C-alpha cells in the first residue's frame, strides 16, 4: 500500500493528513515494544545480548555495503547505506511471536530464543539514530583511507559535487503559486511572458493542475496550509510565494507558515475584502492586492473609456436659457 501511494499524485497530501495519526502509532509501537522487552532477562544474559547485537549490526552492515558497492555505488555511500540499514526491522517482532506459538500450541522458538530476538531487535532500533549520525563521518574516513580508485576518485567526486551544485542552482529561486484558478493562471501567464519559468503550482483541484501542466509548469497536489506540502514543493528554495486563494483565514495561515519556515521569501497575497487588507499586512505579507480596490479602479476605467460617458456628460449639462 505504501509503494502504491508513494507513486500517486496524492502522496504528499496523504503524508500530511496522516501525520497526527503517525505520531500516535509510533508512540503506540514503542510502548508495545517496551512491553515485549524483559530487562531482567537482558541483565542476566547481557554478554549474549551484546554479542548478538554486534554480530547483527556488523553482519547487516557488511552485507548492505557489499550489495551497494557491487551495484556501482562509491565506497563512502555504500558504507553510509550499510550503517543506516544495520538494524533489525520491526517486523521481526511479528515473526518471532508467530514462531514462538502459544502454550497450547508451542512453536519452533524456545522462550529464551524469543527473548534474545526481542532484546536484540530493541537494542538495534535504539542504536539506529546513532548509526545514522555516524554514517557521514565513517563515509568520509573510508574515502580518505581507500586507495582502490585513488587516481579517478577525486575527479568523480568533483564531478558529483559540480552536478549537485548545478542541481541546487537549478532548483533555487523558485516561484510558488498557491492556488491556480483564474487569478493564478493570469499571474503565471504574465511571469512566463517575461521569461520566469521556475514556477511551482500548489492546488487541491486536479483540473487546475492539469492546466498548470499545459502551461509547462511543475505542480503539486496538496493543501498549502500543510507544512509538508510547502516543503515538498520547494519553499526553502523559493524567492517568491504568491497566494491567490480567496479565503482570508487560509491566507493568514499560509503567511504564518512562510514567515516561520522561510522568513526571507517575498510574499504576495490576494485579499478579497478591503476590511482584511491591513490584517494581512500585519500578519507578514509584503504586498497585499485588494480586490475591492482594484475592482473599483477597473470599473471606473471602463466607464471613463466608454462612449456612454459623453452621453452622461451631456445629460448633466444645463440647457442654455434664451437671452
């Protein structure tokens, strides 16, 4: 299910929606793991547990390192991958429980073996954050002492660094358009006309995203008031955020998030009612476009350019009285 959801356009929004549930389930998971463990048994068999943990971590690290290196990854990346994946997966609890069986129907694992599996699994899970922190330093050490590809490795590293920097430059200075209705489409059209093409559109309407694709723009399906959606769209690399959403409440939420996550990003906001103009400015928007003000200006302009104006002026002139 996770794989299928990951490749769908709803993936980012789904992750954002289930974030509170994820926190609850993670808490429940570790509480259940703690109930599985038996600290007294670990203390009584400490040497066995430590030896098993060391064997599992080293074994999984070497296997993963070997597979990654065989697939063409550099030594440092292969080692970092091995350290990050050196833990025992949580599914082992399920397998161990099934293999232990019940009192009425005993399985293939003895109680002592079951306790050993549970204890070592918990230990490797607790070690995982430290192994991940250790991975970059260990990778750099391997790169320094490794001499197998000494002549070409510096060149490869330079090419990789250049490619990474080029990618960062390409992804920098993004323009995020939040909401791609008629207003967002008009903004995007004008930006494209002057040559600004690094535009990412965020919208919950699939039809609007299809229009964005027709414009040749990158798009992200999601709720712009969710942090994960903004981060995935590239908020940290953006130079300008344009909010065309009509809701003042939603705009205030977006302003707050942008100012918290990317305070240096310029923020242009649509304001539907003049009453909320100063509220959005006070919330942190750089520019607020007041719909009511612009509607008034537009109506006045059309009236002044209309042939009806002369008729109205003539009708207001007083007829001359004969002398």
